[in-house]
C-alpha cells in the first residue's frame, strides 16, 4: 500500500530529506553586513595614510622653519656667537644684562632706540586712527566714483614698499618736492636746507608721517568694512532725534566701531614695535641715532657687526621685543573685553 508524499504549504516535498529554504530576512541581514555599515578597516587605514602624506610637507616645513628656528633663536639668546665659529660660548643671561643696563656700548644705544620706538608706538596708532576713520566715513558716503577713490587711497599698500620709500626719500631731499612747494607758497622759512631726513629735529617726525601714510589704507579698509555692518535704522533714528553729522558719527558710529579701532591700534602697535624696513631703507637710523628703533638695532647687531659675536645680543633683543608685543596684545585684549 502506497501513500502519497506530503507537501508543504508552498507545494514542495516535505519529510526528513527535504531541503529547507533559509528565510529572506537572514539573507538580507548578511548582505547588509557585507555591503553596508562601517567601511573595512583596510580602507580606513589607507585613507588615513593618504591624509598624513598630504599634510606631511606642511608639517615638516612648519617644524623646520617655525619650531626649529624659534627654539634655535631662543637658545642663541643665551650664547655668544658670530655665525662662523664652530661652537657657541654659553653666557647665560649676560646678553640681556648687557642690553638693558650693564654694557657701556650696547645699553645706551638700546635705550635711545627704545625711546624712539616709544614715540613711534604712540604717534603712529593715534595718527592712523585720526586719519583713517574720517576718511572711511567720507568714502562711505561718497556717491560718485566711490570704487575709484577707494582704489586710489589703497594704492600705497599694494605698491612695492622699496619703490615707495625711495620716492619719499627723493621728495624729502634738500632739493626735493617738499622744499620746492614751500618756496612756491612763500613759506621758505619752513624749508629744511639739510633735507627733512637730514635734520635731527625733523627726521623722526618725518618718518612717523611716512609710516602713517603706509598704514592708513588697511585701517581705512577695516573701518569701511565695519561701516557696512552698522544697521541703517540706528543712523536714521539719530537723524530723527536731531543729531547732526558730527554728533551722529561721534556718538553712534564711533562707539559701534570700537572693536575695529582696537584691531587697528593693535596692528599698528605691533608694526611700530617690530617693524624697521622703512627706517632701514630711508635713514638707516640716521642722522646719528635719531631714527634708530629697536627692530633696526636688532638687525644691526645680527648682520652689520662683521665678525663680532653679537648674534646672541640680536636674538636676546628680538625676544625682548616679542615679550613686549605679547604684553601689549594681552593689555589690548583685556581692555577690549572690559568695554564690550
């Protein structure tokens, strides 16, 4: 007697030898783990290696030109070396003591250069703000040729610095344009027969004016950017309250641009403390030492002393300038936070 084979609900043969089909959910889960989810570890490792290879040149360049030179210069400030001897002579803090008070040769020059630098640090930021802020307001309110005027006033910054300084040097000579203009205006008594850079009384003020002339474009651009962020409704409300042009700019615009002013002052303080290119090209510290500044003195100690072991003194003076710049930055930041 034969019996018919049993069939499943899907019409397949049942029994012990029947093959069972795995559920579809199980296959999907396995394929999901294979294709989806996190990428393989080998792929992550290759991407990390590629990223490190792309970043490595910049890191190496920064380590060599940045960290190594900074550390080398810091160690050099405690040594005596002329750049050619095979070994340094370790002197500890003697370089700093010689620069500040002990040496009868270097200490007076550093004090004189420090006094000149102080005058530059006070005058340049103040004059830059007094010139650039009104100029930015006038340019911001100009209706015609606004872009052309902005380009003209920004031209000193993009022009080659060496060419501009030599042009100023020619203008300030005894037979230069300034003396000729004064003669034509009947102000011959104000002429400088030695030139504006050759007279010890006018050399430093003239250099301050030239420095301000070079710093005004950037400050003016920063103020113009700040003016564009001011809500026009505030200015209209001031006008409705009866405030005039002067009152509006001094009582409304000036307080709103206080952060921009802090940035301008900080940038000019830094350049006045550490910059020396203008003085090097135009006067080289002369006449005498009347235009010698600390940055120029550090340059002179490093490169203009022939074979004297003064590289350590130059490095020490550079670190003193860095410490002064850091203190000024912290003071400026603290003052800015207290006012905001």
